[in-house]
């Protein structure tokens, strides 16, 4: 790993989404930017990752924080 670590918050723009994954690869959460919190919008690429890797579909009533 690089000697200069970039912290999660520093690496993100105001409208970026982020997946939070544990050291064992388990999904811990999904960061949704403020402007999308009320819209229930998640980019299709993230929807596909959640479905294909973690078996989660947002249509199943998954809670987004």
C-alpha cells in the first residue's frame, strides 16, 4: 500500500456514492450523498454490484443509509 493514505471522505466528491466493505469483504453499508437521500436513487452500476456480488436487490426493501 502507498505511504500516503487517502481517507474515505477526502476521496469523495459531493455527489459520489460509496460502498463500505469490511476487511473480510462483507458489505457494511452504502454511502448516499445528501442530494440523493430523499430520491431513493442509486446508480445502476452499484445496483448491479449489490445484486451480483452480495445478492441484494433494492426492490426487496433494503434499507439505504
